[in-house]
C-alpha cells in the first residue's frame, strides 16, 4: 500500500508539473520564428521586398503581419500562420496568397509564395542578419 501511495504522489507531482510547463513547452518551438523576416520576390517584371512580422500571443499562437515596402503597404494581417518545425505556413486570404516554407539549417525559411496562378520562390532571413 505504501508503494502505491508513492506512485500516486509521484504521478500527482508529474501531472502538476506538466500542467504548469505544458503551455510554455508547447510554445517554445514557435519562438524560433518569432521576429521580423525579410525577403525579395522576383516577379519576372521586377522585384518586391516583403517583410513579415511574426509574434506569439499570450496563448502561444503565432500571429503575423506583412509589409510590402515597394508598394507602400504595411500591416497586412495574415489570416493564418503555423509553424511545426521545420514547416512554416502563412496565408493572407484577402489577397489570395500563401507562403509555404521550411526553416533550414542556416536559419532561413526557404519556400514558395503562391498568389493566383503565380508560384514564386521566396527565401526569408531574419531581419538584422
């Protein structure tokens, strides 16, 4: 009976620890992509600089806005953002665009920007690097 109490006490402690650390532990991977990321889209008719501002809300969910400095557009809200190492996805439904990429060993996100029928390569690097 004593052994059962020790196991039960250990289980209760483990459960409490998971409850306290669980949300924080789940949020950690997203912190790899939190910050400002920039890249250049080659449209075939010129280039467009893009900047993504990725943040994490109090619940650990990623949020993002996009700037297109060459078009004087700022603060365009992403409708969805997800990151599950190494896969990163972002969508802006109001403009029918999506970015699918992977965080590579160099610390950049390499992927494809899709909008309408266009599918353009886009590599993002952390701003300041």
